[in-house]
């Protein structure tokens, strides 16, 4: 019984830490991750984020493949968006077919 309680408590703490970590992320954290990986990113290059009810976003290209990152007010708002993202990280959504873009995006804040 003690082991079950300990494991349950550990899982709750781990999930809480992960949730806190991703909620503190900013759009610039994603841009910096791509810059650190050697890609040129301009936060002023904006996709049409209003069409998918996002609050902000930026767009750039990796080897000709579009990479668009969208920021929502909350992860619930992101889930309500009528859009099929290629990856989700907290309240941020990624639109890209680039495997490298997806790998970098998923590593932010983890």
C-alpha cells in the first residue's frame, strides 16, 4: 500500500513539474531553440494565426519546408482550435513536415 501511494504521489509531482515547465514557455523560447540549432528565425515573420484563433505565431523555413509555430492563450484554447497540428507543446502548436523542426519543437522546455 505504501508503494502504491508513493508511486502515485511521485507521478502527481512529476506531472505537476512538467505542466509548470511548459506553461512558463514563451514564443521566443521556441525561436531561440531553432536559432541555437543553426536556423535563421525572425519573430517578425508572422503566419496568418488569426484564422486558427491563435494569439501569436512566427514562420520560417527549413530546407524549403514551412515551419509555423502558433501560440494560444491556454492549452485548452489550442485543443479547441480547428487545426491538426504536427506537434503540440503545452499551449503551442507546430505546423511542419520537417522532422528536424518537429524534433526541436518537442524538445523545448523538456
